[in-house]
C-alpha cells in the first residue's frame, strides 16, 4: 500500500511538474506577445516645449516604422510620453513612475534631469538614452546612461574655431544662461578652445534663466567695444539681442542652434538677422525624405530638424539593441547598446563609444539671412 501511495504521488507530482512547465511555456509565449514599454520624459510644455515637441514627433515616426515592420522580435512598441517641462524634479517624478510601471527603457531630453536620475538608473539597471545631447559629462554619469545627439562640447569648439580662424577675432565676451548645465558646458568648451587658439575671453557674463531685462549686464560689456559677442542660451536670447541693439551695441552676435527658433526670431524683432550660429546640416536625401514623412503626419515641417532626427535615431538604435539582446531590458540591453557600431542613422553614421555616447554628430556654421539660414562653413 505504501508502494502504491508512493507511485500515485509520483504520478501526481510528475503531472504537476509537466503542467507547470506547460503553464510556464504558455506564460513565456504570452509575455513574448506583450508590448515593449518605453518611458519618454521630455519638455512637452513650458519655454522649451518646441525642443520636446520635435524630439517626441521624431520618436513617434520611428515607433510607427518599427511596429509596421513587425515590432521588436514580434512585440509591438508602446511609448508612455510624460512631460517634465525641462525641470529636474519633474524628470525625477517621471523616472519613479516609469520604474513603478516596470518599463523596459527610458528616453529623455532633459539634460540636468538626465544627470539627476543616472545613479538611480545604475542601481535599478534601467537603460536611459538622452535623445538630444551627447557630452563627456553624460558619458561619465553612469553605466546605464547613453546619449545619441549633438556633441555638446563640439558646439563650443566649433564656435571658437570660427571666431578665431574665420573671423580672426582675438577678443570676445560670452554671455550665457547660468542656470542650465548644458549651456555652461558649451560655454566652458568655447572658452577653453578659444584660449587654445590664441583668443581671449574678456568677460564671462552669466544671467538667470528668468531674466527679462538684460540692460545692466549689457552695460558691463558694452564699454569693452568688441566686434563680436558670443551669446549662449535659449529663447531669451532674442530679447537680449533686441535690448543690445537698442543700447547702440553694434557687435556681431554668435550663438548656438537656439538662434534658429521661431521664438528667438520673434522676440529679437529682427536683430538676430546677420548673426552666426552653429547648426546641423540637414541637406541629405535621407533627411529630406524624413521631412516629407514628418510633414505628412504632423502637417508641418520640424522647426528644429536635428531634435526630430535624433529622436528618431535614438529610438531606432534602441530597437536594434533590443532585437540583439537576450532580454530587451536591464544588463542584457545595456551590453547590446555598447556593442552598436557604424549605425546608419538619419544623422549619419553613428558610432557608440565605449563610454556610451555618440560623438559623431557635429554642427556647421550658418548665418541668419531674413527667413533663411545660409551655410557659411
């Protein structure tokens, strides 16, 4: 009887094991059909909403293409778009939401916010990709922080080279938004490179992000009577240039791609005309085709094409890494991202460096001529 009882229990146990294996396989098959979940934290409202809008819409086009071609290993991609207003506390809040929701990866375009969540991402093994900026600072932020965007230090280097070599100006001042770490990074890179090229920065004048009257700061550098000024900030640059001209300042203005925004053009009342600025060359056939797709879907062309392009490329690179990874998240996804090389993106051939950032997207120099931007070099 004991023998029969033992045999009966063995049969039941085996049945349970087999049933469990079957349920596990079913569960795995069901999981394979569940969507890939990606969190997106960007400036969708507030003063930098244009930046976030272009990035988001570039990402949307990428997701449409990915899903139309069968998704990632048979799984559709779903994006949870959250607004962080380009504010660190909101990026932190969004990160905690994404962690609670157990997303597979995160895209972000908040520079300071990205730095603030990098340590948490390492602890949680959560892959984050900054889809606008690339910098040495982001590269050092953490093992799970990646970046596919314009090389920020390269912007400062490019401005310095143009001012020193092309315009042959050996003295300048730089006026910058002191509240943003990205802007400070560009400023420091410019000052360092300009000095290396024999130039002298006579004054580094910072202003608060919410400044509406720049005349006190402008008076401090007007007396230097320099031929060229470097201005690095966001939409407030337009008002700064307008007030400078009202004070009789005739210096040439040099800046970054924010000079191209509609808000700068509007608030400058035309004083941005003639200025030089760094801007990404979007004349390739691939980018022209992308602009057509963008316009067809959203009813307008992107006003900041680079941010739309890097939003698209970031999502596409993430998808490729997810296809190659054993698991489309965590350490496996991180390792797959480090392994990407010579990726043919809209922004060109993208190489993921050993420290997790792409440094191959560089900018040229353009000049504002009325409603057009003319490439200078």
